[in-house]
């Protein structure tokens, strides 16, 4: 039987030689946001959450000027504003570019972006 190195938790006295047990234990520790009281289990979720406080917006739409701190919001934006790929009786097209949408409010907001 192969002996594994003892792993120590950096946040409490826990230790184990079993990697799967160590990973499970490590996930039990919550990570605290530096700006509010929110606690999260995952470091990537913590980084995403903290960006809502810092104003950092790494997710940028490739079809307009929209940007956000959360990938899920970008996906939602694109499905609501850009996912119409071909014109049909319900689609609306920007007179200044190839932007297509089914929502009149989206078209109005988009046209405003050409004026700024």
C-alpha cells in the first residue's frame, strides 16, 4: 500500500493522508468577502462576487458596449439582445449596423449607443 504525505489544513487543525478527504474538508471552510458579510464556498465565486464591489467588469459583450462582472449576466444579456441570428417577422434591425433584436426597448437603447 502506497503511503501518501500528510496534508494539513491551513485554516484549522485538520490533517489527513487521503486527498479526497482533504479536498472535501477544505470545501467545508467558507470564504468571506472583504467588502461585506457574504460567505462563499468557492474561491472563483468569491472573486466574481467581490468584483461587484470593486466595479471590475471582466465580461464584455462582443456585439455592443455592455460589460458585467458576472458571466451569467453576459449570457442573459446576449440571449435577450443579440441571439436573433436571422430576421423574421418579429425581429427589429438597427438602421446603423447589423444589430437585430426582438425587443423594441433593446433596439432603442442600442440606437442610443451610436449617438454617444
